[in-house]
C-alpha cells in the first residue's frame, strides 16, 4: 500500500491505542545499554503524538509502563521514571500550545513522589484543553483495572447502592479508568509480537489490531500513517452481516455529515512539521 496519501478524515480511527514495544531489543541489537533504547523511544513518542494530532485523531492512548514493569531491575525503572519526568517538563508547553489534554490511567500512586507531582501538575494545567486527549497508561494493567472496577461495584452492592438487576456492560465500563473515553478503534503493536500484553483488555473487544515488525525506536510518523491506511481498509462488522454493516455505516456517515468523498490528507503535509 502506497503511503502517498493519508486516510480520508472520515476513515480515521477516532481512538488509537499503541503498545510501544521493542526499546530493549533495539538497544541490544546495537550493542547499546537498554537505556539507549528507552531514550530513543521517548523521542519517538513526541513525533507520534504530533502526527496523530495533526491527522485529527481525537484520542491517543500510549502504553508507557505496565504493572508488570515494576518487576524490572531497579536501575531500569529509575531511568524510565526519569525519562517520564523529563518528557513532562520538556513537552508541557507543546501540549498547551496544541490544545492537547493529558490524562494518566493506572496505579499512578505507585510512581515516585517527584514524578507524581509533575504528572498531576501537567494533567491539571492541560485539563481545560479541548483538542486531542492523550492518555498515558502508567503503572497500568488491564486485569487490575477490571478487578478494581469489580471491587467498586461489589462495595456499592453491599452498601445497597446497586441493584444487581441494573448491572450491565455499560455500567461496568463506567467504572473503568477509560470511562470518559470511547473504546479504541485501532490498537497498534510494535516489535512483531502478537499479543495485547494486558493492555485495554475489556475495551479492545472490537478493536482492529495492527502489528508491525518495526521496533518502537524505529517507528516513524509514516508508520502511523500506514497503520491508519490499513485501518481504513478494514470492514468493521461488530457481529453483524456484511449487508447490515454496509447499510449501517452509510447511514452513520450521512447522519454525521461525513461524505464518502472526503478529501485525502497529504502525507507530506502531515510529516512536514
């Protein structure tokens, strides 16, 4: 598929989640310390955020640090926390200038106090922004998220605040970290691994999956464009038949004012920043 033009705006995923994998392998293959891969990967985060925002993506969720990552060597965790702190300090103004709102999903109370203060301050300062919502999954695990939601609902039931007759998927989803966001349309996994690795397990039930062999430090803005081009070619049926899916999609586009003839966005325009 030629990257000569980005997907039409009407075909763009509204919400993209990215499992950013391969920093360590990228460094090892070059005879470098793992920290070099994390540093290079952080620089790619900046570029991908800029590109997604310029494309018109409304929600971008990045898997930055999992609950399992706490089991890594202390010195590697320390480097990752320093990189997060440096990113928040260095990129806060760009988030503000581009009207991007930052939020964090996960057990962020486990973060070092200095990092947590800077993270919370950045979230607060960008909270009034009305553009793309950028979510960092930090100290995040989907199974833990589901368990915490179940615990909250169980307590509400025990307190007489929840009638089990009213229990539903929608009610459960409102108690997840992502309660204020739509489910991801597209999940991108770098490094060629075909697994979700405890990322948005509930929310990804009908997400389209795009796997690339590219390691995260080598993932470029044009790779994001290619992933979105692939998404634009998918037929999303959500359990419906082809005929029903086609009719419904056309009706939805008409009701949203989206024309099948939307102008393409030039890839060169997206990458020229």
